[in-house]
C-alpha cells in the first residue's frame, strides 16, 4: 500500500461519510476512525494507525515517511521560544490564498489572538492564532505541507 492508495481510501471514506474503517493487507493493518460529534475546530479529525500484524515481520511494514523526513534529526521546537503546535491534522498554509502575503514571517512581532496560518482539514480552513505575544523565531513546516496533531508550527520568543 503506498501513499496514493491511502489518500484514495481517505477520500472515499470522506465522500461516503464513513466514521470507522479497518483494512488488513500484506501484513499491514490500517484503522481509520473519524468522530462526527467533535466540536467545530476539530471536526473531521482523522486518526490513522498502521500496525504490523503478528504474521508479518516488522521489516515488511513499508515506511510511511519519506526517507529525508525519517533521517532528519528531531529538533526541539521550543529551543527558540514557545512552540505553537497544530491542534488538528491537515495541510499547513502560510497565507489565505496563493496571491496573498503570508500571515507572519520570521522576525515578525505577534499579539495573542493574531492569525499565524491556516490549516485546511477536510475542505475547512481553520485559522491558527498566536497563544503568546512575542517574536516569530522559526516557521517549522513548509507551505502546503501536511501536519499532524501536535506538530510544531511556529516558535515564538515571548515578550
């Protein structure tokens, strides 16, 4: 199963409004659960878990991350200040649309409640706001990059 197969499965589940799905194939078990009664900001959050089955050795499980991402050292997002983390799974966007300037850049001063970015989740645009006032010291994901719940988005050095 490759990433395009996974994306197609998720697209079908979304279109059919299926809240739970489980598939076992070639020693990989895939389980997707979606809650339809979650509050609005987290609505449609999908949880995907890949678990090797007992019949297959762990080496048979295909890696789900690109090799470059798996080899990258884990940097401490808070080393340059407070980490603003993703509250949902989705796609990270620095601007409202491709022709607009980014909401913030490194070196910008932000206030509590100021919009920092947008995360698109299931065709809903979710504005992510600053939780602390300060200076943006780092933007972690690239524009258009998928993010998971809890991934660092920004580092903010508090005032």
